[in-house]
């Protein structure tokens, strides 16, 4: 089951658990505005670069534009052997601003 989290939990995971913060939108979307500290690993590239770009020893917080691609990214990573319990889905990037 995919763990959907709110902005408070995402920020806590990043600050206290040293979670990786990954934006799975396209590079064009990322360049139009990214969340602080996020790295861009587009969904279409994820399978090819996960082994070198994702640290399996750290928690992972993912987001996208609407929440669909971040869910697909988690499913993809699970199928590649990553532990779903180490991943969380912020969903749409706009959820980040609910904390402000």
C-alpha cells in the first residue's frame, strides 16, 4: 500500500530522517518551479537511473504535479525491489504549500 503523506510529515521526513526528496515530473515542469531540496528524476527515466540515483538506505519522499506519477514511481520502485515502507507519496507538489 502506498503511503500518502501530508506536508508536515514530508518536511519531518526530510529534516529528521534525511529522506531523499524526488520530483518525478518532466525536466520542463521541474524548471518551472521545484520544491526546496528536491531532485528531478523524471518518471520516464526512473527505471534506468534508480540504481545510481536512489539511495536504498534512505527514506524517499516523491511528488509530481497531480499525484499520479508519484504513485506510479513508487509502484515501479517496488517492482524493482525497493521497500514500499521506505517510501512516501506527497502527491501533488501543491500539497507542500498547505503547511504555510
